[in-house]
C-alpha cells in the first residue's frame, strides 16, 4: 500500500497534465472479433520507464509465436447455463471464458475448465464479483481497486490420482479458494511501437496480490470445517499459495487487443519477464504458430544466428529433456528442465557451426513430445 501511495503522489506532483487521448469502449472486444496476439517469452531491450506524459516506448524488436482467440456469442457454449448474465464467450486452450460486455465495462464472469485457473479439472469457476478487465472511458491518472474471489468445490473423482495418493485418509470434499486484491493506475500515455505499427496508448499499471488455497472439509454435518492443506501439496506449489503479479497494459482506440501486456518482476518492477502484444496480419514473422491446446515446443527465430528461444506450451508439470542433434545424430546440446506451465528458455548457439539441426523435447519417461528442424546461420 505504501508503494502504491508513493506512486500516486509521484504522478500527481510531476505529471499533473491530462492525457491527450481517452480510450473508450471502441476497444472492447465484441462478438465476431478475432483477437490476434504474439508472446515473446524472453524479451530483450524492453524498457518500461517512469510514469509520465507524452512518453515513447519502442518494442519493435519483439518476436514470438502467435495465437488467436475468437469472441463468440454464448449459444453453444458448454456451460452457458451456468453464466446467465454472460453475453459473450471465448474458447480457450483449457476451456471457455464467459464475459459481460456493457457500455462502460468488459468483465470476466468466470471460466469453465479448470486449466484456466491452474488445475486440469472439468469444473466451473465463477468470480465474485466479476473481474473488470477494461473500463470506459479510460483516462490518465485513473485509479481503481479490483478485488475478487472464488470458491470451487469438487469431489474425489475430479482430482488426479497422484494427488490423492499423497493423502493417508481421503476426505469427502475439496475446495479451491482464491482471493485477490488488485490495484490499477493509469500512470502514463504516449506512443508505443510494436512489430508492424505505432499506436497512441494509455499505460495502466496493475499490481495484483493473489492467494490460492486448497482446502478439505473435515467433520460431520454442522460441525464440519474447511481446513487449509496448501502447504501439504508441494507438487502444486507452482500455483498454490501467495503470488504477486505486476503488469503494464497498453491500450489504444485503434485495436481490440491490448497493444502490449508487459509482465515484470514483482520485486523490482523493472525486469521484464514476458511481453504479449498485438499481432498484425501484414507483419512478416518467422514464427507461425497457432496454439491448439496440444503439448508442443517452438523455436524462434528460426533460422537463428547466435541465440534461439524455445517456447514450451501446454505441458503437464514434470521434468523434460531438451536436446539438439547435428546431422550425424550426435547430441550437441542437452538440458533438463522442470516445467509446470507455458515457459520460454533462451539458449546460446554461438558454439554451433552454421547448418541444419534437429531439436527434440521428451518427458521424463522418454516419450517424445516433438522433433523439429532448427537452422543456424552465420553472418
């Protein structure tokens, strides 16, 4: 809270002028829209900078695999009856998201399919209250607090066997409990350049403090209570417990997508860890990939010169082996990584000669996920 107050005072004293643009609901996604984005999981040279007016950001060096989401009406949705107030939905890799779109807000009501909240369960999660993702109008120095929660009950049949095996006695019911406090402030405006375009934008900083707990119900009837067992499940510690997420979101009236969503280290709030940005149809890229929900690995840029980035997508939590082979079948690079979600790994290729190689990803049982070609160039 002290950090947020300091940020507000700094903006007020140094940058009292009003923004020259106001982002309105023309940027709200609507039924029939196709939202196209790309994600650079290991960006370089991205500078967020201090809050202020008439700023310039250059993200033109971003490069990453692309994906798309189509906004649809709720007709035909697998869980439409669970979200009677929804008037739009999006089909995601792990299920569906249901939205309420009004004149002044674009809000997420909930998701169906637990992969969207960290568990691969066939459940419905409703946020209380709905999460406001965008507002209209949005102006420089807008400040909002967004608090939400959810509780999802499920039975033994919904849980993976490896989790149940860790309990000496099996309870009747489990509950996933999430509580979040988010602080949003529009702290800057100016122009942002991404691959293929330059936009007039507002920048909104979001800092979210989130706690996710796994609980079991113990006792009988009115004497039963919910007991927190989060610390007893080390296999799920990637998404259970306390978490802080800090992003800078750039919005424009000229696009339905966020122009960029920059995730930074929550401690220093400077080090950029990933950037998701608007992908343009007319931008030539050497990464052509549409996420269809299958476990996969993608290398980019490809051809590569000195450095290649490997994107791991849709992988179950576990150990994975990444190997690069030359044309003779000899291993020239290998690494073992624990991966629990989508992740990017940057690899230095300066030790390799130019030529054609193969890269392979396999799980800890030796099952191959994918084998693909990698070309290395030298100037």
